[in-house]
């Protein structure tokens, strides 16, 4: 189980995968409006008319949510929920379920005591990279659907839904296009997964050593908030590059996207959407880890019955 200082899982891999996928999907449903706002903010570029720089359409997390709801309806905030759930089933299930086996592999079978932090980080990065390599097509479709704003009258949308998006991308751009942005996505997912799982593991382990604290909801809440904060701090720049590459096919490579973003929008562009990103990842981690801990307890009771 993630956290608590133990290096051995007390439920099966299948049980851990099912618990992780369920927890990740539940957190996705609760927080995808913030993710949609984050994507719109990250994809927003400076508009220049003559010598003037126009005011951005989306401003701040709540402002972006309000603008989307006003112009496109509340349902637009849940754009991309279907591929989002597909992504979480694959990515969320694999990256969390594989964390303990990979961590045990890195420390070796004869290890005794607490696992060193750097090996937790290494295990988190490894499983994050492995999982998104499988789930990248679902992430691409999710970003494409989320990035479409209000269109002028008579202008059709690129995709009518997630299945249409998969087929259209393959037909127009080729199968390989489903792995567009795989470089920054592996980097982003590896970094964020390492920050989330290693920090949750470490914070929970540290809290449980404090007199009076037990393995309960409060401990899970504090560890989840810590995991979300660390993940956003280290993952925002690669997250911006990933979103821009997936939302705009004009970038030739990860480096091209990075250089153009830096040149055209400045260094602070890499932290565009930081507040909604933390609001989303912070709340996502709290919901996910709280749900995961309860789901694992439920699965454990089923397996031991």
C-alpha cells in the first residue's frame, strides 16, 4: 500500500489495480471542470492587433470556469470526460498498482526498514512513464476535446465525441498521431507521478511517526494535499508544453514548443494555469487518495473473506 512505511502490499495486484482505477476515475469526475479551465488557460496565447496586445479571453480559474459555463453551457466543463475516464482506468490503474512492485524491485528482496526517498521517486517516475506510454492516445483525445471553445455559427466541431476523435485522428493524421506529445507527456507523467506517490508515501510515513497520528482520514488528507502541491510545482512547465503540443499540431517537437512558448509568451507562460492546476491536482489527489485508501480496505476485506 502506498505510504505507511511498508514495502509490501497487503492486497493482490489485481485488487490494487481495480482500487486505483476506481479512485482515479472518481477523482476525475469530481475535478474535470478545473482541468478544462487549466487546459484553456495553458493553450491561450497572447493576441496582438497592430501595436496592441489584447486582453486574454480567460482570466483566472474561476473566471475561466464562468466564461466557459456562460458561453458554452455547464456541460462544456465536462468536455473530455469519456477519454478522461479511459485515461484514468489505464494510467491511474497502472501507475499506482505498479508502484509497490517496482519500488520493491529497486530496494531488493532483502531490504529491511524504511525505503529511501530517492528510490520512491525513481519508482514513481518509472511507473508514471510506463503507464502514460500506454494511455497517451486517451490523453490526446481528452485535450483535443477540452481545447475546443465556442465556435462561430455554422462552423462544425472537429470531433463529435471521443470515438469520432480517435477515428478522425487515425484517418487524417495516422496511427502515430495518437502518440503526439509522447515525449513531454512521459516526462510530465513521470515527474508528476514521482512527486505524487513519493511525496504521499513520504509525508504519510512521517505523519504516522508523530505521536497521536494514526492511519486515518486526516492523515490521508494531509498527505494528499502535500502530494498535489509538490506535483504542481515540479510538473507545471512540462504540463504546459504537453497541453500545447496536443492542442496545436503546428509544433514540430518538444523543444520547438518550449522555445516558441518562451519566445512568444515569456517564462511565466510555463506556469500559466498554476492556480487551477493546483486547485485541480490538490483536490484530485485528496479525493483520489482518500478514495483509494477506502477502496483498498474494501478489497482487502473481500480477498480475506
